[in-house]
């Protein structure tokens, strides 16, 4: 099983990034997919999840303003996180997670740094 995140990098405040997580070795459409993040000195925390049917849950009030959007393409076995209006406090390693009733898998993470 492999979850490969990509799309991280250095971006200025107010900028945007689109993270991708390509999966292999799992039946993708049977898994709930999620994005989590971990800033230095902090615990890993939920950003957003999406079920195989496309139902979404966001952990932060900011997502209610449309800053982050999670989506998935079951044909490409890939989950995305679109991040807009980025803030310095969004700086973290972002991890992809795949979860079913029986198994949970994590990617290696991709660094997102928001700084001027």
C-alpha cells in the first residue's frame, strides 16, 4: 500500500496550494480519505475527510469560509486538498490517510510553509 502526497511547498500568505495524494494497493473507493496536518511541537490534527460517496467533514471554521476544499477522483485513486488564502498558521506537514473498517494507512507527508 502506498499513499504518495505531493503539491506542498513554500507559498506567501494569501496564496494557494493544491495537495494531491495518489494511492496504490488499496481498493480506493472503499476507503474514507482524509487530510491531517502536524505543525512543529503540535499533535497531528484533522483537516478534512471525504467518504467514498463524497460526503465531507472539515475540522476548522475557516473551511466554512471556503479556504480549504477536499475532493476525490475515484477513477484516479487520488484525493486532493485545495487550500486558498493561506495563513502562516497553516504551516505544517500535511498527511494523507486512508481508512476502512479494517485498515488505516498513512502517507509520508508533504511540507507546506506559508511565509513571506
